[in-house]
């Protein structure tokens, strides 16, 4: 994917898959940085980066709909 407007999860997935002690890979700080535990759970379940990004679509659309009325300038999308 050449789009620069996305979170690159592929590297995290690759490192996790190659990490010898899966139970020690994720710390509570990861969930804090991500803002949710769902990304960690999806990586552990073996989901691909594309599947993880796709799981955000509904929430992103809802957010964009709400934020539209607060924009001072035209949307950049």
C-alpha cells in the first residue's frame, strides 16, 4: 500500500510473529498507546493488517460524519 495516510501495522505483526516469547511481547503500554486493546487482540488472533484496518471503517465513517459539521474549512478527503 503506497498511501501515506494509514497506520502501518505490518511491521508490528511481523515482529510479533517472529518473537520467541509471545506472552512477553505486548505490554499494557501498547494498549495505552493504541487507545484500545482490540489491535493487540486482533494481532494475537492472526488477523492481517488489512483486516485490522478494515475493522475500523464503520467507526471512522461515523467520526467523519460527526466532525464534518465542526470543520472550519473544506474536508481534505
